[in-house]
C-alpha cells in the first residue's frame, strides 16, 4: 500500500508521464520534493472543495429562502434562470444547468480545462442542492428579501470564485467578449444586466425589476467583499534621499517588510538624475496614517505614491506587526 502511494505521488510530480513511477529509480531529494508538491496539491484541493461547497449552500439558501418565493431575480446567468423560472413551469435546477452549459464550454476555451471542470461540478452541485434541499421562507418583506437574498447569493458566488470556479458564467462571457470587442469587462456585464432587468420590468413588473436591482447591488457588494477580503491593502512607493532610514523604520517600528529598488531620481530644469534607492511596502489602510507619520519624521519632502492592492500572499503583511 505504501509503495502504491509513493508511485501515485511520484507520478503526480513527473512532467514526463511516460517515465517510470518506481520509487527505487529516484533520489531521496526528488521523492521528498514530490511529497511536498503532492501535499500542496491536496491542501489546495481540500480548500477549494470546502469553499465551493460553502458557496453552493449559501447560493441555494439565497435562492430558496428569499428570491424564489417572491419572484425576485439577480443579474447574470442566475438572473436569466430566475426570470425564466418565474415565467414558466421549468424547474430552476434544470435552468441553472442548461443556461450555464455554454459558459462552461466557453470557460474551457478561455480559461482552461481545470477551470471548466471545477465550474461544471460547482454548477451541477448547485442545481442538485436547489432541486433537493428545503429551506424555510425567511421573510415576506420585499426589501429584506432583496437585500439578504442578494447577500447570500453574492456570498455563494464569491466563495465559489475563491475556490477556482464560478456558479454564474456571465463573467466568462464578459472576459471573452472584452477580448473580441476591445471593451472592458465591467461595461459588458452592465450591458447584460440592463437587458435582464429590462426584460424583468416588461414580463414581471417594474416594482419587481427595481427590487431585483437592489438584489443585484447587494450580491455585487458581497461578492467584492468575499473576493477582495476584509482588509484593504495599500501599496506604498517611497522615494527619499534618506531611504535607508525609512527602510529601517518600516521594519523596526512598523514591523513590515520592504522591497528596495535601485533607481534614478530626476530633478531640475535640465532633468539631472541621481542614483537613489526606492522603497516599496504594503500596509493595511489602518496602518497608512502611522506609516505617513513615520516617513514625515525622517524626510518631510519624501515623494510617496499610494495605490490600492486587492490582496496579498506571503511576506509579512498578514502577520501581526511587531510590538514596540
């Protein structure tokens, strides 16, 4: 059994799958590296599975506990499914699968096989949950239905995206069309949703369409919150003649890491240049005021550029700052 597991682990690490998976033919270093890569893959797979499963349950709850009983819809492929379900006797679970099939195929062409497989499994799981699970109708208040239905639906979509899949294929279509038409993804998503809500106003009622817009806004904000994370990170570039002092201050006082670039500082009417070290660091928005204060203490004339960072991985940014 142990030899069988070793062969599976080695096979997963081999780039050339035609090579033998016999453990006796490889060095201890290669086998250790294969174990490490295999463990990373398993951990990633488990994390993605948990996130996608949680997303499916959350979206199903949003559908059945809020939106379906009040005939409210959302934007995107889920909105199309809800609209058709409200107008016909076709089960929502069947519509979710049928409407998203073209997006899965498109996702395979645009984003690859792994994404398409995950998305197909996620959409199938959502359809099964919507068709089999029973949730109580939480409230009949239209505003609460719109806000919290959108919240749970957006959370479900966001968790699925965190897991590397989508349960609403609209963004895949938007990515594809943006490349073909030269427009932004946001513009295409807005256009699609305008058509969906216009259809809702015509076939259902203007009131339901307006409440559905609230549902969409709630889902969108929740989706952004889930994908971008709780904390907002700020990337800060600092150009200072006293860069070494700034660097030490950020490390020792702020408890944050830095990256140092070698650059040139241009100044004067003739554009003379001067060699200088450029400091780059990432802090949370709550730490930004303290960082600006520390920089001003050292060099009030420092040139500081700040820009938003969606998320970070590795480094010291997600660790607790040093206590001083």
